[in-house]
């Protein structure tokens, strides 16, 4: 993650959408799952979210077949995160 005065943060930065946003918004901050896991129960308090004007969530669990199983339902990061 870089900190060059940007007020935009993109989560899920290593996915297809996140990589496209790197090209479009090179001045933004980017966080891969290794840096920010949106399912982390401490997410709200683990970051100074107020420093960002915009947070774009490109993180998603995209294994569609598995997501439709009972186990997969619990993995969908969109169920765990709102901004
Ligand atoms: N691609 C498109 O053309 C397109 C178009 C319209 C909308 N969208 C939407 O954009 C979103 C992302 O799609 P995508 O194609 O970029 O999917 P993707 O290539 O599968 O990327 C998803 C990214 O989310 C990360 N991720 C998964 N669980 C996470 C978690 N708990 N915390 C943080 N990051 C997590 C993954 O990290 P790992 O690499 O570590 O698994 C991966 O880098 C989806 O909601 C999709 O519906 C995509």
C-alpha cells in the first residue's frame, strides 16, 4: 500500500477489477487481501478509515460454484463489509 497523499483506497487490489483500477487511478492507495482482509472482524478499528474520501471495494469471492454451497455462503466478503 502506498501513502502519497491520496484520499482514495481500493480494496481487493490484486483482482481483475483492482488491477484495472491501478491503471485508471495510479494516485490512489491499493490494498491486496494480504494487506486488508475485508472479512477481518477487527476491520472497523484496524484502519484510520477517516483519512480516505472514497473506498472502492473490488474485493469479492468470485468462485461462483463454491459460493452456492453452504460453506461458500459464509465466505462472501460483501456479507461482511459495508462502507
Ligand atoms: N471483472 C469484471 O469485468 C467485473 C465487471 C463488473 C463487476 N465486477 C465485480 O467486481 C468485483 C471483483 O471482480 P474481479 O473480476 O476483480 O474478481 P477477482 O479477479 O476474482 O478478484 C477479486 C479479488 O478480491 C480479493 N478478495 C477475496 N476475498 C477477499 C477478502 N476477504 N478480503 C480482501 N480481498 C479479498 C481476491 O484476493 P485473492 O487474490 O487473494 O483471492 C481477489 O484479488 C466482483 O464483485 C465482480 O462482480 C467485475
